[in-house]
C-alpha cells in the first residue's frame, strides 16, 4: 500500500492539528508498521506508578489515527467510531510505551487499525487495541 | 443487589484513592444505576471544542469502576482487563457529560459493567461503553 | 423515533431474506425495544447443554439487525462491521433465549445497536452485545 | 513459550471434546502462530454466497481456544468471557477461511488471544478478532 506521509510529515501534522497533546508523542516509524512512542511523565500515572488506562487509550488512538493518515494524507476529519482495548499486563514503572500499529482496512467510508503496546525494551505486550474511524466522503477523492 | 457504598462513600474514595483525577468527576447517584458527571474544562477538549475520546474513556472507566465498588466495597485493586467504546455522536460544546452506569455481572473473579454517556440535558447518548474488571481473590471474601 | 416495520413485517422479512435461519428465531416485539426469541434446539448446544457462543452471536446479530430495519425499512444490504459480546453467565439448559435490543444510533452511514440476552424467565442477563452496521448510501434516501 | 499440544493432539482434542463441530475445522499449525482452516460448505453461507458472521465468530473462537490449549494442555473448561470482531471485507465465495492466531496473554485466571481471518490465498484479512477466556483455578496448577 502507498504511503502519503512519512515520519516528518506525521510529526508536523501532530504539532499543527493536535498541539495540545503533541508533546506526549514521538513518531518513530511510518510504513508497513507505524511506531509511536508515548513519553511517560507523572501526569500519565495511576497510584502505584503505572500508566493509566486513558493514557494507553490516547496512545492507541493517536497511533492508529496517524497510521491511517500516513496512507490517505493529512485529513483532519476522520472520527473514531469504535475502540476496543485489552489490558494485558502492568506496564513497567518509569519506562516509555511503544505502540506498533498496522492498518487492516482502508475503505471508502471506514478505516480499521490495530496496535500492540509495549513497555520499551520488553517482548510481551501490555495492551492490544483495535479502532475504527469514519472517513468523510471527500477525504478519499 | 446490596449496596456497600453510597454517594458520600464513593466521593470520599475517589478523593483518597484517585486524588489526581477526583476534581474532574462528581458522583450524582449510587444505586441500581450509578450516575457520574464529568465537569468538562478546556483540558478535555479536542480542536473543534468537543470532549476527546480519552476523556470519555476516563469517564466510563471511573464510572463503571465506582459502580462496582458500590457493590463490593472500597477495594482499590480491581484492574480493567477489557474496554469497548462506541462513539455515537459529537458531544455538545461546553456542556458537562453524564455517565449512567449499570453493573451486569459481579462474579468471583470478574465484574462487568456498561454505561451510556450523554451531553447533559440531551436524550440521545454520545457514547456507549462496556468494561470488564478482574477482582483480586481476597476482595470478595 | 419512527417505526417502518412492525412484528409482522419483520417476521416476513426474516422468512424471505434469511430463510436458512428464520426457523430459529421469533420476533416478539418491535418498538422502542425490539425483542427476539431464539428457539433453542440441540444443534445450538455445546457439550454440557448450554447454548454455544456462536449461537448467541447469531441471536444478537439478527436481533440488532432487525431492530435497525424496523427503523429504516427492509434494506437487505446493511453489513455488520464490528461486534462485541460479553458472556456473563451460563444460560439455563433447555430454555429459550430472549434478546432485548435497543438502537443507539441511526446515522447516514452507520447504525449502532445493543442488546441484553436472557434465559427466558430469568432476571440476570447471560450476555451483552453491541454491533455496528454499515448502511449503503442509497438505503436512507 | 512452551507448547503442550501439537497439531495431532489439538486435532484429537477437537474430535473428542467438540465432536459436533470438529468436521468444520482442520488444525494446520501449532506454534508461535496457530493456524486453523474452516472448510466452508453451504451451511455456512449467507444469501449472496459469503460466509456468515456467526461462522466467522465460530472459527475465531475455536482457533483462539485451541491456541491457548496448545500452551496449557487439554483443559476443556476455559470459557469465553469477551469477544470482539471487526468484519473488514467480504470473504471470497467458495473459498476456505484460514485463521492465524496468536496468544497475547496467559495469566493465572485469564487468557487473551487474537486472530486474523483470510480467504485462503488472499493477502488482505476478511476479519480480525480478539477473545478473552476465563481459566478455572485448577487448570494451571
């Protein structure tokens, strides 16, 4: 499948269109697999020192969204319609999270992607997520 | 089913065990249905002025968690294992969100709840969520 | 919301468009809540005598699909895009299942519904399901 | 991770413990990835000639279940607690389906797996599924 945005283009898009959260994330790879880092800080933690569920949700959402944009170009209008997350293990304390994303479908009106989330350097995932986005009719023309 | 915690007890638990986010939420009812308000402020918004997905995720997670605690008592150890959200409509700008939660199962090791989320005063839900929590063995003894 | 098909119309649609499975189901109510019965027989059972997961999936899928058709009319083209089921309790052996369905969203291109499934006569649900359907562009015009 | 059952052992288990559906499935591989074939026949089809949703659900359920048993041994007691499926594309008519399964978590009380389902010989998946199973306490001792 063709790529319309690379790491630099996705990073620029994140800064311009998601300024509020852009500082949390770093785009590491864009290709067959899109890879995003969540730079963990204290605001993401639950009591006990592990990253909160909503923060992992945000990482999966941004990661899958960017992986889709990498294919269709900078369309700021796709909206999440469905999200499912399985929380598998406690993330390591004080370690960044890495989301490895694949796009499974890029249809005329729906796009679907999935990711595994890892504590950096670990082999077993801490979470799995899949999300569906509705794409506005004009976006693919 | 029996209730072990009322609105005051849930509110106190939220403040002691989730101090970081307690200010975002208000417990309105605890009973057959548990009702939680998300006090929307600028930090919850996406470009365009609507509440972000991760913020709705956080509301559903806290709401279902508190509804389960209302039944089993203040056990700070249950962890979310699975979460599914359907985003149905854009929330109204500048309006609080209300989650109406029901507990569907309270087993020995798993609890399941669901909620509908509304923009306050509206009849059509903006989101639907269901979540599963693993309960540690001792919590129910 | 308006209803375009009643119990008789949904039953006729089931027989004409889903002849292969129509005998399994009975439409009991069509309105704010659509209610469908699964007439349990031996072919639906797992070892141990309880209804299988795929059979409950089929009940939820048919039930939510019919509830959506009740609103938009006999459009045989909507396809399921996402389905989530929580299995909550073992169904009673030898007892029909009842699905109680609500439509949560009826958009231009997506419809979302959810249901609770009960062993007939029981108060606690055996399963919860939510499903999303893509509606072809012409269907709503 | 260790394997306790190979292709022959999984096939024998399927025949003894799931006699009713064993003829539908063929275990092709058991290892880091477990691969299962659904031998499509007329009873699995919807009008239009494509495999029905409940049949794909059954394939995912059996496939992930067997992949978990391959790790923990022939424990006929694990029950599905949560299932999520995304239907991505129409399966090819008259072609078997292949499920490629990975186990993501094998905990003391919960196991989680996911699969992609393909029309045999095609590169793009027709469905994605993830499922959670509750494992009875004795099963892992």
